[in-house]
């Protein structure tokens, strides 16, 4: 009897998931049928094919893969440590601000990814990516969003950090297309959202701690 109840419960759960997924797909199919969306998607596909080419040279491929891996967090952690090594003003607060920005960005892109559920470009076009993704959805680019959020939170400390952070962020965003994991639109939208999240968090920290919104 107990086993039958568990089976019924499991079937109901699976049915609810099926209905939810079906409604989600119908919603996305409708959005994809809108003329302006179709135009943007077609343009996105063309730009992706121009950037992602598997016959790229060994050096540039490995460089872009290295940059993309920096976006996993290693590069940003190293740069954060530099703030403490060089005794930057309010380094602990800047680090805390960057950490909370990262958290907001991660929560945001996870929610959007699960809502939009855009297929990775290499899967849609039956390509082999240069590296494997951390999840199955393409839109938006989590690496890019976090990178630009951090660039706004930490990179705006002074002129030198601005150049360093935004250069790396742009390279991270481009690399995600280059290795075959994202469309240009995934990256472009992520730049905007990440920058907005970073700026809003800077404003919040300015209100709480009297830190400047930009600079030091």
C-alpha cells in the first residue's frame, strides 16, 4: 500500500512537471514567433557563426579558453587579493560589495536561465564546443554578467583598475561566444544586467557605509 502511494505521488509530480514544461515551451515558441524576436535571433545566429570557428589557431584557441576559465572566478579572486596586498582604501568593504554583487548576479542569471531555457548554440547548430558548459541553458551568460557586475563594484576604484577589470570582462564575454557556449545576444544582455546590478549595489553600499558610488 505504501509503495502504491509513493508511485501515485511520483506520477503526479512527473505530470505536473510535464504540464509546466509544456506551458513553458508554448510560451517560448510564441515569443520566438514575434517578428522582431525572429529578426534578432536570425542576426544572433549569423554573428555566432562568424565568431565561433573550430579551425582557429592553437594559440588563440587556448588563450580564449584560458580567459573563459578566468571568468569561473579564479581571475576575480586574484584581483580581489591584490586590493589587500596593495592596501587599497576600504579594501574589506570593496571586497564585500563585490561579493554581494556576485551573489545578486548569480541569483539573477540562474532565474533567467531557468525561465527562458534557451538552448546552447553548439547544441542547436550541432557543433562541438571548445569547452563544456557548467549548465544546459544559454541565455544569459552568467560569466559575463558576474564579470561586469564585479567591474562595476571593484573595477571603478580608480583609472587603472577600470582598465584592467573592463578589459578582462570584455575578453571573458567574447570568449564565451568564441568557445561556442553563448550567442552574442546572451553576452550583450548580460553586460547590461550585470552593470545595472553592480551600480545598484554600489548605490546601496554608498547609502549604508558612505562609500563613494564610483571611485574611492
